[in-house]
C-alpha cells in the first residue's frame, strides 16, 4: 500500500532492495502481519523508509536498519553520544538523509548512503525533549521543523546549520506530539490540548530574479484548524494535503479533515499512537498490539501476533509497525 504524498517517491527509491528483504527469525503471521526479531528489547518510537532501507529509532539513542539479514543496529548513543532516547524521524525528499530527534534537545542528520552522522543538537542551546521532526527538500539543503514538549516549533531553512535556528509557539504552550509536512512549507502539527495547527506559507517569486524571495514569515505562520470538543488526547498525525488530514488519539479516536470540517470516528477503546492513510487506504496502530486497516474508506481490526504497544508505522513496499520491547511487525 502506497502513500500518495511527497514521500511516495523516496519510499520507492529503494523499493527493489526493500521488497527483496526477508528478515530472519519471523513468527507466524495473523492477517498478514508477521512479528520479526530485532536485536533490542527497548521501545522503538518511530520508523521511516529511506533511499536504502527502512530505519527505526529507539530508546538509548539506538537506530536500527532493515537489511537483507534482518534488523541491525547501525547507530548507538544518538547524535550526541549520550544515549538520549530518540522519538521521531523524517527523511529528505531524496531519501538520502534520515533526520532524528529525541530527549534533551537531540537532533541528528544521518547519511544513509555513507553512515555519516552530523550532530545538530541543542539549537540555540535549547535542550527540551523533541518529540517529532519534519524535513522537506533534498539532502544537504533541507528545511527542518522540530516539535517539542513546550509547545514550540524550532525551524531552520539552512539544513539545521548552527546559528540558523528560530522558533515559534503556535498555540498555548501545550506540548506538540507530532508534526508532518505535505509540501515544501505546508503541513500540520498537533498538541496535547486537542488542537491542530496548519501552515501553508509559500515562497514568492520576485519580478527581477528567478530566485525565490523569502520573508521572515515564510513557512512559520501557524493557524489553529480545530478540533473543537474532541475530548481525546492526540497522538498520531497524517498530513497529506491542506484538505486531507487524519489525526489519531485516545479511546481509539480517528478524526478526518476535508478542508472545512472534522469528522470523528471511534474504533474502540485502545489508544491509537500513529496513523497513515493514502486515499481510502491506510493503517492506524496503538496499545495492546492493535492495528486497524483502512480499506475502501472503512476501518477494520486486523489480528496481530503481539500484545505490545505499537507506537509508529511506515507504509511502503512492506508495511511496518514498531513498538515496545523491540517489537516489529511487517506485512
């Protein structure tokens, strides 16, 4: 199942390699989901496809890669080497850089083609917990957005270089759980106070030059777009367009936005920690090994072979869900 977003291209950049990968030590599957062995027993917090393979980040600053031989540790200790937990990942448009964020201001830029890691941590000496990251543009020339526990979005339009970071607080200061972009400087963020924020800034062309003319407000103007009376803690975000947004949360809540209104749906009582959709297909994952599949616009419960909490997913040539105790499910 393929996400019909800007990430589709990078997901399939390594499709032939990824699709051929058959990790060792897989358990019996249920509804097509197979539990795959990993070399760690700590919580995996996020996962993404890159130009080479899928990568996942975990507690202790660990980064795993899905290889022909199975999941392997490729980084330990995180960007700073201090072992800060890693919570979020995103990938440049060409898939060559995996950006990672985590506790105590950890930010790293990892070259998946060479294995080189650049430490971008503590922008402007800020060391809050960074929960999620969104990057747009190619390797070496990316716009970077980081969401933190204090309600701030830190951003750099110069590939996270030192001295190029600024920040904005889009809401009341409630922690921001997730951030995702569907365009160069267009995307969404969610906080812990039941709010969703949108930005859709553009870089205007000047009349005397073919080069874009940026202003201080480009890409950093955030406006609330709901959700009123949600009565649910938000965890997961899928931003596919200005009028195509999905949020997942507590009490198995799903909220879908069509550009004018939010449509809520309850799938049960599990907390849903991540969601990815493309058209009328997709998945959401959550507590107790729960996976719901969206097919033809209808959500149905998949049977899975695990009971651990599932924290994140990546939908590509192989759908991957990750979670606590080093859990990885593949379909």
